[in-house]
C-alpha cells in the first residue's frame, strides 16, 4: 500500500476525465419501457416483490455484466494516463562514498593524477559523489551509480592551482552524512587553508569515515619559476623572475627568452635548494615568454615558463580635440605623465596618436571618416557627450543616439577600474543624450531607462568609449561631473584602462577570479573556449578575452616542490565514531506505458466477450 500512495501525477487536471464513467453508468441503467399485461392474480404478490427489488436487481446486473466492468476499467485507466502518473523510485544503499581527487598543479608531476584516477575507480560503492580538490572544491558528481562515477573520474582535469584539502573534506562531509565514507587521493605535497588532519578528525567525530590514500609517483626533481612581477624603471617595463632549484645537485639552467618579436638566450647557475633572480629588461609590447629549455625543468612542466603581457598602446601619445582653450578635462589630462596635445579641431592625420579624446566642438562638425580609419587601424577614441554628437548618424559610437533629454539618475551596472574611481550615483545630471545600446557594446554606467552613460566596444583593431558626461561649465552645464574632486582621478584611470598601464589587468596568478564587464567568449591557453563574465584562471599561459590578452602564471613554491611530502599518510590514525545512516537516492518512474498496455489488453478482452456472445456483427 505504501507504493500505491507514492503515486503522483504530472497533470492532475487530467483526472477530470474520470467524469466520463458517468455517461457509461447511465447508458447501462437505461432499459426499454415495459408493456402492461394482464396477469393472473396469483402473481400479484410476486409483482410487488419485484417492484421493491427493482433497483437492487438493476445494479446487480451491472456488476455481473463483464462488458460494463471492462469498459469502466478502460475509462478509468485512460483518465489516469491523461493525468500523467509516476511513482517515486527510491534506491537504498548501505554506504555513500565521496571520492576526493587532488587535481592541483603538483599532481601533474610524474603521472600522479592518472594514478589517482585509477585507484579511485576501484574504491567506489553503490552511491558515489566526486569532488575535485582545488583552491576551491568543485562538486563534479553527487550521489550517482558506479558507472557514472567512473565516467566523471576519467575526465578529471589538470589544473594549475593550489589545493585546499581541508575545504574539500568539509564539503564532502556535508554531502556524505553520518555513515558515509570519504576517500582522499592526493600527493599531500602541500595545501592552502586549514590542516587536512583537523578536517579529517572533525568529520570522523561526526560519524564519517575519512581515508587518506597517497599517490606516490616520484616527482624526479624540479626547477621552476616560483615568483615574478613587472616593474617600471625610467619609463621601461622590466620582468623580474625568481627561479628555484629543488634538486640535490647544482644546475646550469638555459633560458630561452621571447620578448615580442625578439629572441635571446641566457644561462644561469643555481646551486641545490637555492633561488636565483633574473631580470628581463625593457620589455617590448605584446607577449613575453621565458622558458627553461633543454628539458632541465624537471618533473613539473607548469612552472617551466614565465608569461608576461604588455599592452601595445602603453606610452602612446594623446590628442585632445576641443574648440575651447581651457577645459576641466584638459587640466585633468595635463596632470598625466603621458604626452597630451590639444587641438581646436580634428586633425586629418591621426596616425601619430594612440588615443583621441573628442570633447566639445562649437562648429559641430566632426569628420567621422577620419575617426573610422583611426579606430579600425588600432587607435582608441573617447567621445564625450556634446551637441555635436546628436546629429552625427555614425555607427562608430557604442550608443545609438535618439535625442536629448533632461534630468536623470545614473547607476553603475558593471564594476571595473573606471566605475570604482568615482561615485556616479552622486552626480547630478540635468541634460544628457538619449539612446539605446547597440549589439556588441558593453555598458558600465546607465541612465534611467537603460540609456548608456559610459559604454565601450571594439571596432576593427581599436576601441571606442562613449562618455555621456561632458565638462561644460557655467549655466549651460550638463552635469556636476567636472566639479567632483575625483574628476582628475577618473581621467587617469581612464587612460590607464585604455592604455593598459595598469599591468595587473593583463597579468595574473592562477587560482584567482577576474570579473569581466559583461559575458564574453574567452579562449583558454589549452585552446578551449568558454563564455562567462567571471573568469576563473586555472591554466598557465595566455588567455584571449576578445582583443584583450591575459598572461597567467603559477608562481607557487609549494606546488613546484613536487618531491616534498608534507603529510605521511601511513602514520595517520583514525578517530572515527560510528553513527550509521541509511543513504538513499530518489528518482521517478513513469507508469503511463503500463496503463496503456493494460487498456489494450482490456479492449481485446471486450472483443473476445462480444465474439462469444455473437454480438460482434
């Protein structure tokens, strides 16, 4: 009976079809009218008795009529089928096993990850979950069969990040519950966060078995880059590197340096268990790679190459076009170290400049053909709101202009270096250009109604930024933007953001997350593409985010020390306190097909009864 009451319906309104049995009953209750006949008086008493039991005899005939019962069942079953019945399918297992696989950087040495996968597939139970232990634990599978668990274990990826084993054990404890088991497969070379032994003891106290299984593939020594940063000296960018020799013997390390289009080599003597510094001076724009060549990097390949990226527009000149001699924007730009030229009208030749800032032009004339060629050739245009833009009809701007409006509230819709430098919500706006967002544009700040106030996009090889807040002063001011104390800082951050002088935007460590202004398609160092607005950096090499390039490095001395064993699993004891619990998984089973098959059987039975009565024809 318990199984019967577990039946549920995906379409409960279909049960209204059960009303179809009412006409069936009425049809069977109807009988032809009787004819009055004169009968002997001896049958009078029998007639009275028949009248008293007429109704009961009628129902007795219905129940005894097999055709009525068959047709009644057919209607009931069809009505239930319309309602979409299903039952809860519960599978019970005596044990829930949570597999934790360390897939951090050090597990890529000597085939350790493959060994961990092989051992894990032999330790599965009826119900299994799989967690990938990285700097943040990833739940790859929850409460599935052995077959499915083997499939997920087989695709465990290699990641160039550190590992927080304690966080993974704590997460696994919540999933398994009392009576479950956790098996950790790791080289136990190092970790971040809390001590995994503490997490193991807490889980065992709560009734969860925790077993540490060491992956003992040898690392075969290692030499790698354990630190790196970019600094500026005399206007030049230098790459500072730290290289460590983890071996027992001294090493002569050969370095191959690819700096932009230039290539060179260097030799470095590093004593055993010692770190040496190396500087690559005067970096060219673009990509830089420094690689330990000749196979002398040792057991871990992730730290054999250091990557750096310098945006191509760093140090370029700026053209500020405004018909006024003195402007708040001009004064703010004058505080920058980069060279800024001012012109009262747009020059016809812009190839000497990297950035053009378009301010207010009294004559209202802008040669958009010149700006189109400049941007598509790789230049950057920053267009400030002004009346000269209203009738531009240019598709170069990341706003489709529809007119001018008065008074609005503005809000930040995407956080980045620009939006974090000024309190846009506090700016009073009394006049602004109305417009919509064209496809492909990214909006950072918007007015009420979704009108872009600060937006940007790529055009050809260049970038166009629209700033809907101008710097007009006096009675004709459009806003209080230029009166804010953060106004000069905004322009510094704008030039840094456009020009790429904020090197941290183009160089990062693995294990960090980069928030993008909008959802974008990213090409990872391994060639795979992902679409996201939050990039988790888990590979070394160069990420390509549309036209932007991001260099990612491991730079982790613990992960590079592949022969270090921070925890000897053979000496680990257990504090398990048994607290049994039944583990179950739930699913659904559709029973419509069984009802339909039963209906067919009843229809054939009805035809058989009719045939036996010779009522078929």
